[in-house]
C-alpha cells in the first residue's frame, strides 16, 4: 500500500483523504518512513513527527508537505542552512505556512538549501550538499535543493520553495519536477527569511502543474503583514494577449542560446518542434535589455543581502556575541559563522553600496532592471509566454565547479529574468538527456499567474514527459 | 555656527511606525512591548502606520515646509546594540530618496529666520541601559520597548549663532507641537536633539543625544567655551562626535577617531512609497490649528480686524470653523471672521462647552445670510440652534426683514447725519443706507414707508 | 576601481581568516570584474528608484504581541533585558 501512497500526487491524495479512503496519519507515516530511508539524499535539515491537524474541514486536510528551511515555522527550528541560525526557533509562522496549516496541512519537515538561498546547486549548505536522486553524485540545483529532491524522490507530495533568481525553477529542472515562481507580491513574504527582498517569492515545487496550482491557490493573496502583497487581478485592458481558441504564441530568445550546452539545446529544440507541430506558434525575438540582466541581478541581490543579513549579530539568537567583549569584535566573531558564499556576497554588496560606488553599481542595476521590465511587459502584449530552457546545462557533479564560481553564477542567466521583472515563471520537465532531466521555462505576464498555469498544464500534456528517478 | 537635528516622537499615535505594538511603553518592564517586526526577527516585514504620515505632515506644515509629492523610505546601515536589524528605516534626500517635506522656516522672537532643510520620518531605536552607569558597566542591556516608535526628524540649517537661540527654537517648537495635538511636553524624552557646532576656523563637532531645550543651551554653552579655549591655545578643533553628560555638565568625546560614517543608504523595498496628494495635504492644513502666531497671521492676511483676529487665533475651535468656511471662498473672509469672532462667539458663550462639530456648510449659510440682511436677531436664534445641534431650516434665517424696525434702527443711527439734508435728498440718503444693509427689500414699499415716517417726524 | 578587502570587512563586520581571505578575495575580484561592465551604462541624471508596488494601509490600531514568546527565542537575557556587548 505504501508504494501506492507515494505514487499519488497532491490533488489525488487530498481527494482520497476527503473521501475517507485514506487516513492522514497513514499518509504522513508512509512519507516519514521513506524520508528516514533516504537520508543519504540529505533533503531534510529537520524532519518532524506526525502532528494531527485539527482543521478537518480544510481544503488540504491531511496533506503532508515539506517546507524550505528559510520559511519561518513557529516552534520548529528554521536554519536557512546556516550555522548562524542553527538553533533558531521562530516565535511565529510565515503567512504561507499559517495558511497551509489552516487548510489542514501537516508539515513533514524543513528542507535543505543553499545557505540563505545563495547558490544554484544545493552545495552551499552548512548541513552538507543535497544530492540529486537521478544521480547522487550530481547536484540537484538550488537553492531550494531539498524541496525539489523531496518531491522528485517521493519524500513529499509537494513542497514550498523560494525563488530569488531561479531557486525554485533551477532545482525543479535538475530533478524533473515542476517548479512555479508566482508574480512578485502574489504570495506574502511575511516570515520568508530575506536574502534579496525585491526579487524573492515563495512558490511551489510539485510533481504536476495541477498540484502546483492547488497549493498556490491556498497560499496566495494579500496579507496585512506584507505591504507588497496583492490580490490584484489585472484589469482587462492590461491583460495582454487573449486566448483565442487554444491558439498560443510563444517568444523564443535565441540570443541566449550561446550560453546553452549542446545537450540542453537539443532537448529544448525538439520540444519546440513538438509544440510547433501541435499548433503552438513560435517567433524569435531579440531583447537588447537582456545583455546586462544577469549582472544587474547580482548587483541588486548582493546589495539587498548586505542589509538583510546585517541583523545576524549574535545578540539575540545565533552564535552568542560575547557580552564581555567590545561590540565590534564580538559581533565580527559571531559573523564568522556565515559560510564563504554568504560572506562574499555580503562584502560585495557592502562595497557596491558604499559612497561613490552606489551610483556606479546599484543605481545602474536599477536602471537596467527597469528597462528590462518595460521591454518584457511590451513583449507580453504580442505573446502568451516566453519559452527558454530553465538551466543552460545538465546537473554537474558535486564539487566539480568549486574553483569556478563564476560559471555557477552564469547558470542563473535564464531564470533571473523573471525575478528582475516580477513576472510569473514555471519550469516543467521536458526530456531526459544522458539519464538526467531537462526543464523548459515558461514566463508569463505579470499578474497572469492563473493563465500561465493553464498554459503550462496544456504544454506538459503535449510534451508527455514521464519519468521518475529509480531510487 | 550651530545647526540642530531634532527628533520628535509622534506621541499622538497609538501604535508604532512599522508594527502594531502599542506606543505606551513608558514605565513598562523591559521587552514587554515588542513583536517580531520591532525586534527585527528573521522574515518580519515593516508595514507603515498611515496615521504617522498625517502627523508628520502636520509638523511639516507647522514649520512652513513644502511637503513632497511622494514619500520613500531608505535603509541606513550601521551596527549598534540598540538597532535590532542593524539598519534603521528612515528617509533620505539623496540617491533618489525624498524626505517627507523640505525647505521650511521658523522665526525667532528677535525676528531671525531659521531655515529648516528637511523633515523626515524614521523609527526610534531601542534603549541601552548600563548597570551602574555608562562608565561602569562592561556590557549593555537592551530594551526594545521603544524600538520602532515613530519619529520625525527636523534638520535645520546652521543658522543659530547663540546657544540661547537654539533653546528658544526648541521651546517654541515644543509649544507649537503641543498646540497641534502632539503633546510632547507630557512625555519625557519625546524631544531629543543632536547639535552641530563650529566656530571660526574649527571643524564641525556633533553633540549627540541632548534631551530638551534647557539642556541644549547648556551643552552648546559648554561646547562654545571649550572650542574657543582650544582656539586661543592654538589647538585645532577636529571633526568629532561628542555626547552630553547631563549630570557632570560636560561633553565627552565618543567616537573621535571615526571618519565620515559609511551608512550605505539604499531604498527600503519592503515599503511602497506613499503618495501625498494635494487633497490630503489641504485637509491636514485645514484641520490643524498651528500656533497662536500662525493663526493670527492667517486671520490678518484675510483682513480680519485686529481684535477679532486675536479672538479667533486664541480659540482653536473658532479658528477651525473660520478656516473651513473661508477655505472654499476667500472673498468675504474678513466679514465671516468678524461675525465668528463677535456675534457667533457671543452665542457660543451662552452654551456650556459646545462641541461646534455641526455641519459647517449650514453654519456658512447662516453667516452669509446675516452678512447680506444684517438681521441680528434672526442670526442669533439660528446660531443658537446650530450650536445646540438642532437643524436650522433656511426660512429661519433667509431674509424676511421687518421694514419698520429697519427704518427705525436706521433713523436712530443716522439722525446726526441727516440734520442738514432736506426733502428728497434726505429720503434718498436713508434709502441708500437701508439698502446697503439689506438689498433684497421691496424698494417701492420701503420708499412709501420711509416717506410716511419722515413726514411724521416733520 | 579599488577593492580594499580590509576596509569592506570592517564596514560589514565580516572578518576572514587567512585561508578564507585568499579564496574569498579571489572570488570577489572575479565577480567584481564581471560586474564592472555595468559601470559604463548611461543613466539619467536624476536617479531612478524602482518603487515597489503595493499599498501601505495599516491603520493606527495597537495590537499587543505575546512578548514572552519572543524572549523565549532569544539568548543571554538578564532581568528581561537583552545582554549585549557594549560599544567602546
């Protein structure tokens, strides 16, 4: 029976739990057992015992979910995969978590990640790298590495992740799962431990687009604790192209294809050919504003990280800042607990915000970002979606890129676009290459999340990707 | 040269600037007035108390400053034990930032104008307590109860030359804040001040954290003597930050070696800008009361006579009525002001502390009808009804003038003026006087009645 | 532009040990020279701030939070105060 349970998607589980043919505790225990069997994947930082959720009338009653460990959970330690927060117990729930709990969800555990979300591979964790279930010598992508691995390896029916520059879509692509980053503001960030607050969103990793839409439907909406959150439905004059009899039009960005490896390009091109033969129209577009997009992303992200991570001083939580020492030396000592990548980004951001450099880096990055946003908004008047690969390369071997950090940064080139513009984006599995999954990314128009999900479901149906790791 | 940075707590608010924690932290045990937001817990986000913007604008208008069209927040980064996020959410006038208001001014008794550079909102840090005093304790004890309380910072140009001018400015400001409903004098430590002071040849010294007007004067006196002494000894005054020790009455160097602090300002992306449209600003201007001098100045500007202007300026409720009635139509503001200060004030006195919160447009009609027809008794009775909160029907004050009374009153008043007028000239003069007061009378009827009356007089 | 690691360390209170210093400074220099390309972008003379969208709408109504819950997540408490290092 247990193999039956883990093969069911979130929607199916919820239906059977509500119909009474499945019991919540049984579902939870089945997953819990599998989590304990597959600890070698290092997907979870904290796994939990079953705690029944009293909300039996909730729309997701009995559904177990994994939560990325940078989303605050009251009374459950939330580490951001950092020694800095190794023992930190939040006294409150993130709004997304509170909404899931109110809908009847039980939390399976908190998933591994790149420290504070800084990384694209899942290797930068104080709790050790997360492993890819398709090949455990390879990276699963990051930073929501544990959430993607949990879904891919059937350790959880679905999971919450967060996406600052591709952190949901990259691991979804590397693990053959669906990863959805909603429009900026469509899910409250209250309780999401900030890395780069103007870029990041909470989103969902699931086995199917339909399952992602189910969870998104519960966590979305305006929250009085997040001023940037919104319920807004775009007004009709602002909706871009309208569907006409199922006829979709996608934009391709060939200028980015230099970045894409041969394997990924082949898989991607054949998906375009397949979709084209099914009646989806594609046209190539050249977007000048993309040239400096990745650079502006790293400038904005590092500058924001510098201020967001300043609060980790060891005075209130984290490694104790010794009260018998002087302020600066005690704080500096506590802050040695950050990992190397985090230290590098804090320092870089600090440099770029200091006087004389702010104008040369930060303000220029904002200008590039604004122009890109306007250009892609304009583009979305003529297209239903922009179609690219999610990741330019196949998952690499753990440790392989350690001496080439810049190469890892470059792997974000296709995903950061949606974070810079705030548009919704989703990665869906499209093929296997050399036994490893390849993801395709669909970017929609800001605020048209439901339409993007519908479109992604249609395209998934046309591409008919099937496959799961044999683990 | 002396410049001030005054921090004013918006004590009229009930909750903090970016979270819902109450503002009545004074006297509470440490760390009882806190939440995830004002302690900067991971994942917590600020949400602006929109009332703070209104209160901030009131202060800005009282200082004759120009409100910005939109208001942005910035992060100002520095590491300090009382700052839970190690950045302060504040406003900035450079790098694309916009403060709440800018370019105000304030006039001292000696007629000197102090320029206000900018006015901005920011959050108060927590409080540090040192066991056994600042010099004794080896560690700090932090209380976040005050963390996140809404502050307005007022930055003046270096326009003061004498310490007593700085004191006078603060005293006037404090009084003015009380008058506009921000009762700072009731709350200890709600007005704090940093002073920049430099004398010829010397660099700027900043004296931090001085509480209240008298302390500012003392601190500045001490500092001016100290800096002048240094100059006579040929020692150069270097740029530094000092703090004022109230007990020992001296300033102490606190961060002498520090170069220009690197605050790494950047926009606060968690807070959307607030747009300050003209309607909001006008409403605040109408509803706020300003200082006596401000109110008097406005009344005089509208041509209200000296005595009446004093009466209006001295009574915030009457002044508020004056502003809302004349706000829409400045044409006969002086007459409206005179009626309010005289006849209406006379009616108000007969009532026991009335709220005067009735529909102002109805009161406006009553006053304007009175101005046209001069019917005092009808006005008095309509005004009594309005003050008591009884609806006043138009018929009760619209012209239905008793011509006979009007003729009698006019004759009485004009008797000495008509002595050397005869016949038709006398009649025409009186007609003109009566029509001046009440233009809507039936002329023919008036002519006949007046003629009869004069004949009777002989 | 000059990149002084010690100065940045002091500004951000991130101190590096010797082995970290070698690796991180190398990484920072590589990243910095990659990002320097944006320095040459022409921008308008008045800076453009990308204002976040949304509405600030909290009314001035106090709600107390259970402060004991917060203190329970903190360490080094003394008589309800947070015990912290002091500035010189």
